[in-house]
């Protein structure tokens, strides 16, 4: 039987026409006069190549699947006919300002020209390398500024066949975003998405960046060992070639990893009959999603209109822009709830990635270690999947040999399947990929792989501590505290500056006020000195009604008045005591008495007559009035005691008593105030008192 002819990669150019929309402009690598889009019924190829929203970025990539109708054997190549299968396309979209073109075609009426270069191959393996080369070639073609020169695209197509044929490196078989980035960003949701793929629901991925939406889907399916090399039925729900060619393995070579995976029933074919895989699916393809024959699919979109009908077109919606997951099916939500062993397993994997995370190169662990690397993550998922398949086979074996205790494994306790989630197991048993697995695998797989969850066991305190530590880490308290501390420091600096400025302004105002007050005091002192210099000094003949032009300071006047009041009170008290004693003894004496008294010292003043006493009083009163006139209106006055006003004096010659304050005599001295003549007046008073 003749072998199947290999598919040669082809290239096409898709242009966005201002009137007709996206359309295929040229083909490379196909016979002249043929159009693969027409031969294979690819009317949606231009819409797949030019994704919605691609005009918002300088460069964008789109990944999609195409249904290849097959070809008959023409007998010229010696190869057999090509059966109907799935093809995979990758497009690089760029745009340029139409004014920069060397020769601007007439049909170009818009300010920008948008085109996409598309590569179509029969497998997505090697698309990582193709993507890099396609980007370089497309950029170089646009840099020519002449789209009629397509020689660079022709040479690129000729080199693709050789490039993909020799792309045997295992790393090129993995496509999608880095698994380290996937786990670092989505954490336990990574396991939720993985188990969701195995249930074959209607999965819809949405995001504004087309390449990221597509890479997310390729990363998930790459976690199923061998699946990316067996996607021949994913472009059409009617394809079923995988099952038609599948046979049960009869031998096992444990030294070969591929033999072990095949014997264990891998890959689990989640894109078999009734399923569809469209990394990027335009709105024009929604009719296929809503078709009755489409039971499940995994598709991506960049058009937000699809979000308005998410309940109709999806069982689970994963929004990459908002990093949210919406599960509309109640049964699916219950099945995707992770068990304690599941959560322990994914927490361990997340911790391994976070401990080796390097912001400079997220795809590789720090110090280039094995733990947390891409290969480490893939092997962990492989171990998880093998344990799951073995546990399911062991449950079936236990049900058949329930009465034979010797046939059961003594080292296995209970039902190991329950650690993967009973709801999830019940849902998975209804899927198409389980049917194929159960049909084409041996019933004793648990003899090859231990039927036990990799992280089996109940909830422990370590699980709680690890969960709390991860939740605290997800809060990013260090980053928030750093941000808060910076904001606090900034506000504190601004506040300190404002407070310092306010104090400086207040101190400046105080200094201004003190300076103004100092100047006023100097002016007052200068004015007082000028007044004292120009005023004549007081004379002894000054009348009681005359007053100086300017009085002394108020505080000094009050102090002088108080001191004068004290001294005047003492003087009048001594005077009153003396007068009272003399009144008791009598003012007049006999001649004998006088003579007798002459022989001893006399304690009476030399002035013995009322007239002389009155004269002395008038002289003292004049001096007191002169001193009192120099005090301002705020002086404190005092009154002469009533005992002094009613004082009676007896004349020695006549023996008659006379009032000291009679109309013929002068009144007693006015209240004494502190003046410059205070010392003189006080001295005279003391002398008078001695007499």
C-alpha cells in the first residue's frame, strides 16, 4: 500500500480591502492557477488571519485550524492520496502608513495598509521556530515599502519544508506560553483548567491580545502527553480518524517513556468526533459552534460581542484581560472543586515555581536548577495523570472482585479515586476521551503505576499553614507596605515642610511685631527725654495750681503714690499720738512748772504757739502741694484722719482751745506723694517730730 504523501507548507498573503474587507491576495507553494481556499472551502481564512483588534498593535499573531478536504493520487509523485485532516495556520499581521509606500496603488484609499503573512502546515509542532522566522520575514517585507516585491516570501516558503522536516528537537514540540508563567499567574486555577479540559466542556477563552489567547490554549493541551502530535481531528467535529486507526497496545518496554505512555492510554483524545479546537475563532464561525453536531470545543476570541452571549456559547469562560473565570454550568462547577490532595499537589507545584522565580527571565528558574523548570512541571502533570488513570482502573477491578479479598492490593486503602474528586470522576466517565481510554487500554494498569494520588492524605496542619502563607503572599503586603511607606514618607515630608514654613512665618511675624514695639518704645523714650529737657525745673515758689507740662511715667507714679501714702500715714500717726499726749497733759503750765521744767530737757517742740504751729503747717502744705502737682491724674490719694481734723489746741496765755483746722488757720497738709522733693519733706517732718 502506497504511503501518504506529506503536506508541504504553503504561504499566502491576506490583505484588508477598504471595500471588500479581508481577502486572500496571493499564494506561494501551490501549483499555478490553483486556489487552496476555494478547493478546500476556506471562506473564513481571511477573517482568521486578520484577527479582530489586530489594528491596535504594531504586530500581532493569530493561530487557527483549517479543514483539509484531502487529495486524490495523481500517480506522478508515487505517493498515495492525502486523507481529510486538520491543518494549522499561523499569521503575522502588520500595518504601515500608506504615505510611506514607494508606489501607492490606486485601490489604497485609507491612511494605513494592513496585511498578514500566513503559514499553513499539517502540524503545530515547530510553530515556535516558525513564529520567530515569520516575524522577521514579515517585518523585512514591510520595510521594503513595496508590496509588489514578493521574492522574500517565495524564498521563505521554499525553506519551510526543510526547516519543519528537521525540527526534531523535543522543545519545538511544545507550543504555548511558558508553564512557569501559567502557574505563577493562575496558581491553583491551572489544575482547574487542566481537569476542565479532560471533561470536554464548551471552553471559551477571551482576551484583547490574540496571540496570548491562542498560546494559553496550546499550553493547556501540551500538558496532556502526546496530544499536540495527535490533533488531526480537531478542525472539524465530523473527523474521527484517530479512533479509526487506534489499536490496543500489546507490549510494554518500561525503559522507553513513549512505550509506557502509550500502554497507559495516552494521549487522552479530547478532540475526537464531536469536538472542535479553534485557538482563534472569528464571529463568522459561530454557526459551527452552535451546530448540533458540535458537542464540545475549546476556542478563543478577541471580540467582546461574544461576551454578551457567553451563557449560550460557553460552559466556562476564561477572561484573560480581567483574569476571571465564569462557570455557567452548576454541575461543572461542582466537578471542578479541588479536593484536599489536589490542592496540596498544586500548592506544592506553585511553591516550587515561586521559590525559583526570576523576573529577568520568567521562563527559567533561578540558578538554572531543575526544580520549577518547564520539564519539571510537565513531569509532575504526567505523574498526576498516570496516577489518575491507574486509580480509575483499580476501582473497576475492585468492583469486579468485590468478594475476593485476596485479589485486592493490600497496600491500597479505601478508594483512591475519591482523592481526585468523586464529582469530577463521575463527570469524566461520561466523556468521549474516557470511552476511548477504557476501550483501548488494559484492565490492570494499576500493576504498572501505583493507584494513589501523588499527594494523598487528609487535611493536616501543614496544609492549613501552607494555604495561609500563600493567601498572605497573594495579598502582596510587602509591596503594599512599600507603597504605603513611600506615600507616608512623601506626605510626612510635605507636612513637615508646611509646618516648618508656618512656624517660620509666625516667627517672622513675631520678630516684626517686636521690632515695631521696640521702635515705639524708643520713640516714647525720646519724646519723654525731649519733653523733660524743654520743661523748666519746678521752683519752691510754685503755686499749688500750677502743673508741669508732662507728668512722669504711669507705673512710676503709682509706685511713688504708694510709698508716699505709707510715709504720710506714719507721719500723721506719730503727730496724732504726740498731740493727744499734750492734750492730756495740758498745753499751758504754771510759772513754777516752767521753771521746774527748765532744769530738765524739754520734750516739746520749740514752737509752742498756735500761730507758729500754723505757719509751719502752711509751709509744709505748700511743699506737699508742689510735689502733688507733678503727679498725673492716676495718683492715689488718701484722706486725713478724722481725729486730726477735730484736734483742739489750748493757748497758754489765754487758756482757750482752738480748732487746728479753723478758718483762720491753714488746713493740715495734703496727702504726700512721691516726688523729687520727697526726701526734703520727709527730713523736715522727722525734725519736727523730734522737736
